[in-house]
């Protein structure tokens, strides 16, 4: 008897006891029943509350870096068992390459966010945004923006086409932000998402309540959401609009972000004629987007916009490449490069939309809507009515202004070819899509690329400029990347996902905080000028991370800058810029009173003034940031340095961490000469003192 697909809620696996209504999920190639799906009797409200209470508590106890380390461990756990996921993925209609994009791509998102979390976020629970805003002349009142974790649950409603990647690309930034997640996968491929969650649960790595899975429908979801919760939706534009109109979103404060279907475009430049590398790259990319995942990608090319004179050549090249490279069939059969759609219902829907495109004037110039012959697992070929197979289809519209071409999406291996005469015409056609996730431009002409990009950027979440120089290394039109924004305006949903740390911040609240330097230091874990600074007589460089405290400070002795020093530095370094060597020319400069010291001379001397030279906890100086020269230093002036421990960031997987020091150089009149941050790597624990020779 076929089993019900379980949900994972409140720390336990759950299946319905005696559901009256259930949905059969079938193998996309053979039509065999894979599982039954039902949520009848599931306590969804309890699952959400479990996330808000238990999940928030367990994640809230961790810093950004601790969460980031767990993301890497999740990725490794999935990598060890990804063969199980590949075997299931073939039942969804995915070929090995399709599965690689979904499964390895999803695992790659975990690795990416693990690295970004440790490199770009502090090892704390609060993220500081932007510089300090002085709010008083004496520095006693400051403003700062901070991000803190939202107090609710991140609910993801996913599409059927990427059950692993679609879940993990939402889960990773939410987890890093400290928000627990409830995953609601699409029913046709939910069994693959369930297998992924099961591996994570069995790893024993998940903090309590941080991840739950609902296998099946969630009709009362929005009635159980409240302020502090987030919904991340991937699916159709019409469904997104209906969900966005719910009172929980409109007046209840629930954040709603959508990534929806879009009529993406790919533009062939007028210079990219047949025989050029750009023409060949354009055709390769178009066929790839028609056949990868059987065209079931929200980023797939739906409109091929080409110069009028190149239309026939593009059609012929697409026809030839499909005939040469595409083998349609069961993904488990040897040599198959394109599988079926996710379900026969999806197949029927795609063919219905193709019919609408034909009625509106689209002529099929590549492929046919007849049931195709496909390769079966035994190596034979035949029509397979139980399978959800559709041939790759390219339609040509003689009227490029047809509303249907810019508004009807057949979510499968289907693209429409439209022609243009001028760059402005091409840009106008792109805009007719009403907002897209991505548009690509194939051209080797920078002028044309810039003109098109400037015109179409407001209508796209991402653009790919494709030419001979990047064609081999390009990740392609249809590949969202963890470090780049995925989303788009208008029909594409108006939301954003991914984009590196931007996605983490989507799960947090940005708040402007006003207060004294002391209070902002306590809140942010970053020392602010004017807050308490202290010295116990021990040089801060003699302190390990276990001993060092925010605000530990050293104030150096003063050192006089002479004309001989300036000239020696100039000749030694080769920096004989006139402001350092020519009194008359320097005095004529509006910024200088006469000859002045090199800024880098001052920074070099500053290091000599504050560094403790003996071996100890400080392992290395690995950079300066935010260096600004404020007041010129003339011969005869003196300088001194104030060095204060500004931020301490232990590294979770190393025996050392980073210390950011606030460095300030002042002259004999206490005027600010220069400011910058010094970055050092410091041992976590005290090191044995090295005796002087």
C-alpha cells in the first residue's frame, strides 16, 4: 500500500491517521504512484507557535558565526547522502544535470551562506548598518542603524520545479538571521523536499524548532500568521496577488515576498550575426533554457528577441541544435538529456497555453505538440501517454507587438521568437513583459550593450551581458546565484531573494537607535568614540581574546616630524609629490600651508608609536580600513596615536579571531590628523611569553 508522505512538525514526524481527502503523486515518466499527500488533522497553528517559541529560543542562543558553521555542517551532511536525493529526483522528471542544479545547487547555497556569514557578519546577534550619525556637537548623542532578528517564523511556499534548491535558498538566509523556518513544498515533488529535510533531521545538527516541514496543503496558513512572521512565496503571479491581498499582509504586519513566473527575454544584438561567437552563444543558451528542467524554470527564456534579418538563421540554428543535442525520455534511461514535465496535469496546462499562443498568432517553427516518441528505461522508444512529455517548442510571432507573446507563459520547453529593427524597439519589447526576473543581451558591442542595459534595467531583477569573452565562464541566463539578487519587479513578484547578506537582512528588522556612545557601545558590541576607554597599564597587544575587552586603549607618546624626515621618506619611497618637496607649489595648493608630511609617513610612524614588538597574542596585522587624512602635518608638528579596541570577533573554527582597533592620530594642538581602523589577528587564549634574547 502506498504510504502517506509525512510532515515534520514540533520535533516529530507526523502522518494523517485516517484522511478523508488525499492527493496521489505520480512518477513524471511512468505515471506510477509515488506517495499520497494530506495534511488533514495537522495542527498548523501549533507548528507555527513551536517555531516562534522553541525555534526562536534555540537559534537566538547562537551568534551569526555559530549559525554559519552549522550551515556548512548541513551542507556536508546532505553531500554525504545526495545519491539518495538524485535517485528520487529522477522520479520528478529531472535528468542528472537537472538534479545537479537542484540538489548540488541547493547544497552550494548552504556553503555560500556559511562563508558569507563568517566573512561579512559579526560574531554576535546584532548587525550594525552604515556609519555612526553624529547628533550633537560634543559627540554625546549619536545615531546608529541596527538589524535584529524578527520574532516570528519564516514560512516558505515553494514551487514544484526545484524542491531542494527552492527550499535551501530560502532556509539558509533565514537560519543565518536567526529565524526558524516552516517549509511547505509543492505537492508534485514534495517527496524530494521531505527526503532532504529527513537527512537534516537525522544528522542531529538542527537546533530545536529551527526547521519544520508541512507536506500538503495549508488552507488556514494566513489566519495563523502575525506580526513578525515572513512568507516567502514562489509560484504563479496570480496566486501571489491573491495571497498578497490577505488581511494578514495588508494590515497584520506579515512580510510577504514573492518570486513569480515572468516572461523573461533574451536579446540578440544587431552585431551578433550568424557566424559570430555571440550568435552561437545565444543559440546555445536559448536551447539550454528550453530544455533544462524541461523548461520548468521561472528564469527560462520565454521571449527570444532577435533582429529581423537574423530570425531565419536563429530558427534554423535552434532546430539543428535541438536535433543534435536533445534526447527526450525517462531520466533513468541511458543518454536522455531532457525529461518530462513534473506531472501530466502540468503537461496538459503547458499545451493549453501553447494553444493560446497559437490562437494569438504564434506559429510553431520548431517542434510539435503531438505526443512525442521518448526513450524508455529499456532503451526502446515509443509514445508514453502516462508520462508528462512535451517536445521543445519555438513559436514565431510575425507581430512582435502581440499582447499574448508578452503575457502568456507556457511553463515548459516553450519560447517565442520576436523580431526588432532598432535597439529602442528591442528595449520596448523587453519592457512589454511587465517586469522580469532576468534578461540577457548577446552582443560584443559595448555601446549597444550599455544602451540596452540602461533602457531595460528598471524592468529586470538581473541582467546577463553575454559575449565571446565570458561565454565559456558564464553561469547562464537561467541560473540564480547565492551572491546575486534573485527576483524582479512587476509580474516577477516585486520581491528579492538571495543577493548575499541582503537576504539575511530581509529576515531582520532595521531600527534607528539614538543614544550616548556608552549605550550604543553596549547595544552593538562596537566601541564608539566618547564611550569609556580604559588602560590597566598592560599593553593591549599583550592580551589574548580571552583577556581583551572593548575599550582597552593605549595612548602613545608624541613624535616630532622634521623636514629631514619628510625628505628621507620621499626619496626612500620615490613619492616626491610636490606637496612634500616644493614649498612654493605646496603653498599655492588650497589644501596645504606649505610643505607637509606624507600621509603614509604618518601612518607608518603611528604603527611604530603603538606597536608592542615582542611575540605574543597578536599574530598578524592584515589591513587598514576607512583611512582618512583630515589635517595636514607640517615640519615641526608632533603627532601621537590613540589606539582603542573597537570590535572583537572570535572565529568559530580557528584558534584566533579578529580585533578591529580604532586608530586616531592627533597633533600637538589636539587636532584630528587621521582616522582609520587597524585589523589584527589575535590568539583566543594567552600564549606563553617569549623571553627576550
